[in-house]
């Protein structure tokens, strides 16, 4: 049997690749609309935003190349670092309790003792259907200092009226409460789907072996739910970094003279990005903010993924 040279093998591989492309030509034609749309509405804005972050531009005048000046400016921008702090604060205080509460609700609803599961699923999922603006308007009335129903209810217990939205102390907790209320049902549905995918024979075998409920939860449920929890935590990190509608509504709206409310307590990354671009018309600086935010999301997701990988379950 004759042995082919390296050049002949490469030529043969090229001919095979050409035949495969010709054979699948119609398949490439049918999937091409997605890639064309992604190139126009996804990749091009991304690359254009990166290029814009190295320029100074007010949206009207010619662009001016400034190099990494926009990025170095962020390093000494106290307002930017305050927004990062507020964003991380809302993640840890608003998102982490929401994940824990959602997992607890999913675990309870998934139990065999609960009747009317479809009703509970629909009720808990309903808040996410409402738009952020509508939710913000509802909670603005609930958090009102003089006539808000929350202060009215607290008055029965002798608690003095709290300026929920006008105080730098209470504005962030108010945003966190709304975030928990709005997103717990959605997260619960994700966790519930993961719980229902676990083979029930594992639970039955564990009970036959005399395992207690606590051991079943720690040794079976949590390890098997780990991919779902990891998926939802990463989505929550991305969502917390991109939150906009609830903070901007509770902090006075886009027409407020003080972005972020009193003491900029509600000023998160997306809000200052919006103000910088469309209020102060510093599009290059806003693009730099967007890419720093993108790198933070990637960094947090990567670190959490690595941390999960370095802590394997038994």
C-alpha cells in the first residue's frame, strides 16, 4: 500500500472540506440570516463601542482620539467607584437573599405534600411579567413617606415614618426589596425545573437506607442541583451588573436633577452610564464604562466558576 506524502494528505483534506461545504451549502444558506443579523446588531455595535471608548465624542462634533484616557479617568472617578460599590451592595443584599428564598420556595413546592402547585408557580412568576417601570411606580406609592402603605402598616406597631426613597440610608434597601420581590418567582421556576429533573428513585433508595431528610438534601439534592445553581448565580451576577429600571425609577427617574437620589445611594453602573452618554453627551467615556462593566461581569463569572470547580462535592 502506497504511503501518501504530507502534501498529498493536505490536498486530500482540502478536497474533503470542499466537498463537505458543497454538500451542506443549503444548510449554510438557511442559517445565514442569524449570523447576518448578529453581525449587524450584535458584533458591529460591540466593536464600534470598543473603538468609541478610545475617543472623545459628544454625538455631534468630530471624534477625537484620546487613547486610554477614558479608562485612566475611570480609575480616579469617585462617582464611578461609588456606582460599583452600590451595584455590588445590591447584588449581595438583594440578589443573594433572593436566590436563597427562591431555592427554599422551589424545594417546598416540589415536595409531595403541597397541593395546587400550578397556582403557586403562576402566582410567584407573575411579578416578572410586569415591566420595570410599572413595578417602580407601584412601589413608589408603597414607599411614600406620608401616605405610603408601608409606613401606614408600620404605624400600627409604633414605628415612626421612614423616608424610604428620600434617605440615603433606606434607598438601597428599598431597591433591594423590590428586586427580591420581582425576581424571586423567576429564579424559583428555574430551581423548580432543576429539582423536578432529579430522579426520584435516588430519594427512595436513600430513604430505604435510613437517610434523614437533612442528609438527603445535602448529599443528593444540593450536588445534583449544583449546575442549575451555578447557571442561575452567573445570570444573577450579569443581571445585577445590568440593573437599570428599578434603581432609576425609585431614585427619581431620568429627569431627576440628582442621579441616584440622595447621596447617590441608588446610583448603579447602568444609571451613571446612561447619564454620561445621554445627559452629559460623553459617549466615549460611557463606552469605556460599558467595557469596564463587561470585564467585571466576565471576571466575577470566571472567579465563581473557578471557585465552584475547586470545591467539588463529596
